[in-house]
C-alpha cells in the first residue's frame, strides 16, 4: 500500500517536479528576502540529535546516525531544525568532543550542499549543571563587563519572585530573560553554536522565558547582540531566528524580532473517527491565519510573517487513546507520538493532507516535516520517531522519507 500511495502521489505531482532545484537559497549580511526564507521553510525538517549523535538527551541511545545523514542529503533538506541543543545536561558543553563532532558533521553535509542551514536551540530550561560551565572571557567583554574567572550561576538565572522555579523538576527551572545571567547564558550558547556553523536559532517558549519582560525589551537587547555577533562571525553573516509564539508573534516597537514564527500543529481529534485528526483554524491556540507581521529584521514589511508548524512533543495525557478536544493532546498523546502510532499509509497521506491544507488555508504557513523526534508512546524504535525508510541501515525507520521527498520535489 505504501508503494502504491507514493506512486500515485508522484503521478499527481509529476508536471511540476524538479521546480525546487531552481529556487534561490542565498542570503547574507543585509538579511534574507521573503522569497529565500520561504524557500528554506518549504524544505524544513525536524532532525533532533543530528549534530549530537552520542546519547543527546538523557540515556536514550541514538543508533543509525549514518542513515539520518544519508536521508537528509537524499531528500534535499535545506533547513535542519533542532539539530543541536541541550535540554538539561549542560555540563556536556565542557567536552571538546561535543563541539568537534557537530562541526565535523556540518562540514560533511555542507560539502554536499553548502546552502543547508542548521538550527541550534536556546530552550526554556536550565538545570543546576550550568554551574559547571565556565563563562568565557569574550562573553564578559561583549557585554562590557569586567572579565572574571567563574562559572555560570544557575541561581542568578532564576526569577527573583520564584516564578517557574523548579518548573520541570527540582533543580530544573525556566530561566528569566530579564536577569543578566540568563542573557549571558543564551548569548554564550548562540555564539558558540554559530562558531561551529549554525545559521539559525529557535528561541523556545519565549513567553515563559520572558515572564518578567512583557514589553520584550530584554529579549530585544539579547537578540540585537546575537545579530551583531552574527554580522562578524556567522557563516553568511546572518542568523535566522524563530520561536514558539502563543500570541502570534514577537514584536518590539512595531518590528518583529524574529525572521519567522513557529508553533505546534495543534491537531484536532475526530472523536467519531478513532485516532484520526485534522487541522482547523481557531482550534485551541493554533497559529493559522494569526501570524503577526510588521517590519522584519531584514527590513521588508508584511502583514503576516511566514511561519512553521511542527509535530511537537510534550508527553502524554491522563487518558491515552481517548479523544479530548479541550486539551493539546491528540488522542491522549503529544503530536509526534500520535503520528508515530498511526499506520504507515495514514502517516503518508496525512503529511500530504497537511501540506496541501496549509497551502490552501494560510499560504504564510509551512509544514516542518518530521524527520527525527523523541516520542513518549509504546514503541520499539529506541524512543524516537524517524522518517527514514526501513532498511538494514535503519531497521527502526517509520517510512515517510519518500513521501517527504515527493512533496518537496513537487514544488507545490
């Protein structure tokens, strides 16, 4: 059935296949045009761990990394989302191998496609392990502060009123962007990822981190410094920034601080059709038709900023396999877990449906394809969904690789 579906999809889209090869992916110090930005978003894929092949999050193994590298090249991915980050475990940043491995993988992929963009993440979490990471002298200097020999301070990143302290677990909190120590931490991460070749950053849940920054002044200051560093040191002297925007955007004094917006898919269950789901405008806090525009960091104006929607992961609900259209879970699972539990034919057809629905409903939106992401449902795939075609090189692949390639190559 899967082979038949792919064949039918290829025939349906054949007249415009190959159009993507003619698109531009050029940007530089002056910024990125809307056309080029959307060309990247049209070929965006979530590939968590791609640049961190050795137990990137917790104790989960990360086998078959070589096949992930192969897939990214073969399908023609251009924007590699969530390729490197820390969700806790910050002490790993002290190991040279962490940085050397990521740099080597990026160089290898850039050798085959120099236009490929890799995204690092500055997430809404710090743990007590940040106390083990030294503050580089250049961070102090760039902030005009006296150089000290000290490590980052977990306590100094926390909200003084206790908001979101121990939010994730004891000793694991949401950092407060209004605290200078948080700004130093994020600046260190962004510039360090930039130094190994990253050209994009996801800023996580900006409203959580901005708990004490309603006007976005602290965020604006940090982003200005990140962009200034990029102008001198980034691979193409520009970085592409996005974040999860529950209110439709990240505006400061009438301008967008972000190059594009992003948000979870927010799949709506169909209780009368077990385990099925659809996309819908005005369902919960979905971003469809609500992406805020303004003057972009590159200087062009728009009424609605381009955005990505992704298969988010956030755990399981209290009642797995039960529909509840009042919460964010899909049949009791987070979005990528729900997707992974579906039959292969449904997964393939659902990607085609979502891709088409976005184009017809809100052309500002783009579907970030699921390439590799942690799942929280019963599985035999080492705790991760991966789109790879199942083979001896990746026996735990879920098989959406060919569908993604066909949808992208269609140029639609």
